[in-house]
């Protein structure tokens, strides 16, 4: 079972990126999914989550209004559309699968991707 995160890169402040997280080895269509991030020298923090159906989403204040989490269960993929990127968004972004159908900052995550680096430059 593997979660493969991709889409990171170097972008200027104010720009956009879309991260993808594709699962292999099993389906996560019944699991809540989330994105976390870890900035240099800081602890990993919760960013955004989505329920199994996509009907419910949850965002940390730092992402609210600029980032959008979505999913395509037919492709076993979760996305994070990041707009209006700021310098402080520079981090390694990780996707994770919740053990339940919903997800949030307090959920238990059984599977983690390897991370993709997003670097925002001025």
C-alpha cells in the first residue's frame, strides 16, 4: 500500500500549484484523506481534510480561502489546489489516509505518503 504525492516544485509568491496524491495497492475511496505539511525547522501541521465522498472538507486557518482539497475516487487520487502562495507555505507536503470515512486534525491516519516539496520564492 502506497500513497504517492507529487506536484511540488518552485513557485513565485502569488503563484499556484496543484498537488496530487495517488494511492496504489488498495482503494481509499471509503477513507477520509488529508494533507499535512512540515516547514523547515518546524513540526508537521495539519492542513486540509476531505471526507470519503468529498462532501465535507476542513481547513486549517493557514490554508482557508487559498487552498482547496478535492478527490477523484475513480482515480484513487486526492488533490490540493494551492493559490496565492506565500513564502510561509514553503514546506514538505504529505498526504495521509484516515482510518475512518471522515478526516480532520484529530483523526488517526494509518497511511502516509512520502512528501513533496513546495518552495515559494519572493
